[in-house]
């Protein structure tokens, strides 16, 4: 059973073209879920590695930190 526009349909009764479209939709949705999960993981890793970088900055650089405490990627070389 699939739901489209708030109506339930029996997917076994779809035409071959409809079955291909449904399969493509399922693949796209799975890809979106994976991308979303990877994005969330990347945000966590970015924060983790930024924290490590901050801990290992020389003292004179730590004193020059900006008020918002952000690290810009173009400043890291």
C-alpha cells in the first residue's frame, strides 16, 4: 500500500511505468535520508575538530580569537 495525495493505493496494481517511478522515488528518498545523516554527522565532526584545533593553537593566537568564537575555513591553512 502506498499513499499519494492522502489516498491509499495498491502498488501491485501499478503499470510497469508506475512501478519504475515508485522505485525511483524510493531510491531518491533513501538518498536524501543518507545525505541528511551525513550532513548531521559532518556538523558534529566539524565541531569536534574545531574544538581540537582551538585547544592546540599557540597562546598568542588564542588571544586574537573573535568575539563569536567561530573558525572560518578560509583562515585555516
